[in-house]
């Protein structure tokens, strides 16, 4: 009798563990954040300039999100939104911050701080760009292990446009709070992608018992473009695509490391970009089919390709047209890990049901806000169908540069405009007059957002 009861107990435990809701266990988290990658740079988003087999494999093992948005198409604003779950209007992190900038204020918790406080091992290997003061650098914002640059790799004495200005500050390489390369040179830039990847794989190896949060914000493919000797010339399509091949290799190394350690099933992997391509650099920039590009609130700037993989919870080999944004990642990951949200107010929402494609799931947002610099420029309805632009000026490409040198921009202007993103994702036809009720509601939401965050 006792033996029978013991067998039944063992079977009950095994059944329970095998059928556990992914939200009740603590998953590992890997976020690979590219810099200025185009929406159509890799499968399954565009017609490929080069094959990226490792990204393609990641997509086949997870879900590709076609309508994934950043709130501002510039480095610091985008990265701080990811880390904090807040719109730039709340944090006042706008644009791209230079050397010695304060960055994301410490009153806003970062993803690293939120996860590390609950026992997660945390690491950030790559370009931080959320602050360059002792209190705001990555190692002080909740990440146990760090390496990389504190700001963009073009902020150095070799900048093609203003070397005298950027040459005032050395481009330093940091590891765990210490400067290990006082002034990064061309040879160092060639190794950045490889160094970040090697640190990431080593971190996975040492923390395979989990749980861990691994953030890999690559410096590439932001200009100036560099890749290691192994990948230089490999694509046959130019330096940009050589760089993308090395990034693809990096994705493969990280994905394979998770499999080799037997932790693939309990790890959520997210691959996306901080914004669209910097098209003034011509052949040194990526591809987007959408209107305009980096530095604008049109979809060419704020819509990023995104792949999420989580064998325990996300269906493999699927495409999703549901709308979500980087501000949603912090609260969604907190939900999966059973972690309390930051004490400070945030703007993101838990969109796990949207990510998994739950029948009947609706986006909890009334709107997503878009800005450029300190200018608030518009909103999109939470379901992604409607996008409203407030009157604003914007830069539009005049002529593309070549050989790593930027081209020129012209100034455009858009008045109040409403676009149906389901039928017109390229933002070509203003339907403001045809849909006055929709426009009126989005204008009301935009005015409320503006009054709340941009009144001073």
C-alpha cells in the first residue's frame, strides 16, 4: 500500500512538472539589440541581400513580429525606453547622448536592477548608451557583468563629419566598471562584435543553472562599420553585409550555447533593433520598405524587425501581425519571471497574450507614443490600425553618401495626418477627413500625452 502511494506521488510530481505553465517558472532572458539595423535586413522580413542562416533558424524556432515599435528612432532614447519600460517623454531621455552625459535618471529602474534584485544573474555586453557617469553606467544599473562602449562607436576622433568635436573625448572600452582600452582604435572596432559574443557565450556557460538576464546591445551595424578579418569580404555585397554576416554568426553562437547547455527550452531570446537604418550613409546602411528612416517617427524609423523564441511558451515558425513595442518587454518579462514591477511608474504593459497569439487577446494600450528628440510627434492606436502624426518637420534623404561618409538631408513637413496602417503601412495617404471620429480620439489621446509629459 505504501509502495503504491509512493508510485502515485512520483507520477503526480512528474505530471505537474511536465505540464507547468511557463509563467510559473523563472525563465532565462536573452535580448540581442542591434544598432541601426534595417527592418528588411534578414529573414523573414525582406528579400535577402545575403543569407543569414542563424537568424533564419532563430525565426523558425520562434515567432517573427512584423509590427514591433520603438518609441523614438534614436539610440539613447530607444535604449532607455527598452531598459525602463517608459516613453522618452517620461524619462526625458531624448536623442543620442554624448560622452559624459547623465542619461537615464536613477529614479527609473532598469531591467537589470529589477531582475538582479530577485536573484537573477545579469550581464550587459555591448553598447550601453543610457548614461556615461559613474552612477548611470551599465555596471551601476543592475548588471553584474559588463563590457563594451558607453556610447556610439562614431563618437570618436575619426568621425567623418566633426572629428575635432568628437576628438575631445577618447572612445573607451570598459569591462566590469574599469577602462581596459583607454582609446579604441580601428583594430579594436573590428573585434567589437566578436568580443561581445565571446563574453555572452562565456556568461551562459557559467550561469547555465540560471536564472539569468543577458543583454547584448551590439555596436553594429551603426557606422563606422567594422567586422573581424574572418568576415571581411565574405558577403561579396559590401562591408555592411559583411557586418551583418558577423552579427548572424553572433546570433548563432548564442543560440547554440543555450542548446549545448540544455537550457534552450527555458530561455526566451529576443532579437530586434533600436531603430531603422541611417540611410544617409548609403551602402553602409540597411534596408527598410517603410517611409523615411532613422531619426523620424515614420515607420522607417520606429518599426523594427523582431524575433522572439521561447520553446516553453511561444509557437515556433510563426508570423505575427499584432502590434507591440519595446516599452512592453520589461513588464512582460516580469510577468513571465514572477517579478514585481518597478516602484516607479512605467508606460509598458504585459503583452504576453499578444506574443503567444492567444485567441481574443487585445492590446492593453490605448496608444503608443512617438517622438523625435524632445518633440512629441504622434500616436498609434494600441491595435496598430491607425497612426496619427501631429504637425512636425522631419528630415528626408536628399542624397546618400558613399564609402562611409554621410550624404545630405532635406527638410520635409507633415501637417496633422491620419494613416490606416492596415491598408497603407507606407504612410502615403492621409485619411484624416474620411475618419473624423478616429482622428478625434487619437488627437485627444495625443493632447493628453503631450500635456502630461511635454508641458514644461
